[in-house]
């Protein structure tokens, strides 16, 4: 048993040494770190809608995390998947510090289940309050 522990310890030391020699354990692998950094910092851009700021998905009620819009004239791409012939989807655009909604949209169609709405408020920090009935899932994407 003692010999098995010694062999295991030597194996672990050898693996650790190989990792240090290759730069994999020290962060010296600049190529993979650069790619990771560029993937993190590169925002998603739609040529027609602009930069994707946030995406919110649910199948029922949701109060989103706050998001910041840098300018006036931003867009909300909405979609939902009905699960019944009677369905209902509603969302409100709320600004932090204000109790009344700035905008409210509601839909109950099984044939028109996506679109784009334009919001002419900003800049500022906002959040979304959404709710749904007989909806498998819904998604809102915020673009500016």
C-alpha cells in the first residue's frame, strides 16, 4: 500500500511539472487568454438593431436584472411560443426609481408571436417586468 502511495505521489508531481513547463498552469499561454478575452468583451451586434445589451427568457413571471441603455431610441425584440390556443404575454419597461411603467405591451395571438418594439427613452437604467399565461417560453432582447 505504501508503494502505491509513493507511485501516485510521483505521478502527480510529474503531471504538475509538465503543466508548469508547458505554461498551462501559469497563465503564460497568451493565445488562449487573448481569445478568451476577445470572446468576453466582443458584444453581439445586429446590423439592423445595434448592440445586444441584454436577453431575458422565461415561461412565466419575471422581473429582470437592471440594464443600462446608453442613448435614446433603443429596441426590444420579443418572441414567445404559445402552448395553448388562448395565450397571453405582457411586458413592462420600468426605469429604476420610477414606479409607473414607461411602456407596456401585451399580446394574445397564436399567429403573430414575435416582433420589434422601439423605445424612445434614455439614456438610463431600466428593467423589465414580464408575465405570461399558456406560453411555453418567451424571450426579450434589448438592443441599442
